[in-house]
C-alpha cells in the first residue's frame, strides 16, 4: 500500500471529535456584549439573480472558534510601539500550516475553576492563573511537554457557558488563563501552539500579558474550543484550519481532534 493509501486508511479509521463552537446571529460574539454576528439574505432561489440561496455574513475575526495570529497583540518592529517583535507582521494567511496540525496534549485545569471564588456579576471573581508550577506538576504526573505538541487547556468553560443569547451574554472571561511564565515554560519546551476552551488565553483581570507572552514569541493561540473532555490526555491529533483572509489578525475555522 502506498504512503497516501496508508494515511487515508488511518484517517478512515480515526474517530473525529468536533472541537468547534457553533456561531450565528444568536450566539455569543467577541465580546458577547460587542458587535453581534449578522446574517443577511443576499439571494433567494428566484429573486433577484436566479436559482440559488446565499447570505452575507458579518462577524469579528476573533469570534467563534478561531486562532490568533501573532499580529493580533504584537506590533511590527518598524512601528516602534511597545511589545513590538519580529513576529508582529505575521497575519492569518502567513501561518505555518504544519503548526496548525499536531499531537494534542490536554491539560485539565478544571481544579482551578472549582477552587476559585465565585463572582457576583461573573462566574468567577477573577480568572484563576494557570501557573508554571501547575504545568510542571502536571508534567510530573503525565509526562514532559515535547516539541511540536499542541497544548490545549481544558476548563469545560464553553461546554457550560457558551449558549444562545440572551443566556450567552454570561459567557465571560473569568475562565483560567496561562501566566506569562507558564507560556515561556511551554515555549522553552518547544510548544508553538496552545489552545483553550474559553473566550481567549487572556485573563479577565489581564487580557494583555498572556497574549504578549505567546504571540510576541510567534506562538499561535486557538480560542473558543469545546468538547476537549472527549480527547485523551495524549493520543489525539489536533487540526485547526482558519479562513485564509489576507491581513486578518484572527481566523475563524473548524477545529477537530482525530483519535486513532
């Protein structure tokens, strides 16, 4: 059997897990209280252009399940702005496809949610931090992080709170978020792509610092994942392919996990 035939056989036998949230005019946008997604009828089957149905869709490029390109929080070096790095000019269409596919490592951060004080107007009083110590302890129990692995933080946040509006307005950012030191630790281990099943890798009390730490190093961050509980700790392949939109800083797409 050829190499392509063997690959196709593996793909046919794999179980596919949909890791993407559903988007639409009645679903949480980015942020939920911000510009809502919209869908307008462009053509029905008979009027005015012929026998087809088509819509015009409007949405923020950081809504739904999407990936952050480094330029989202990282200015280009020539701007002279704070936090500028050599990765600041990298937009969605320039992302390395090989980094968008890789072995998934699912880090369970639900204990941080359970231990955190509840909020009055938000689910938690503030985002619990996923620290370097937490990741080092996790690695002692589950094995060291390896170069090329895609680290996915499982909090079950979207599973619980990503719901149609108006209930979806409560899909807030008080979920766990990695500290800059935790991101640096993963980078030093060779990790170049992280993901989270909440609104983003930033914390409610500090959205900027985690983004600066990851995107400023040229890492990718896939956000608003869901169903991470269906993946094993290790053993799945993660794939996320965003819309290739020139100059975009975020790209919506379909995330899946393949389990052999």
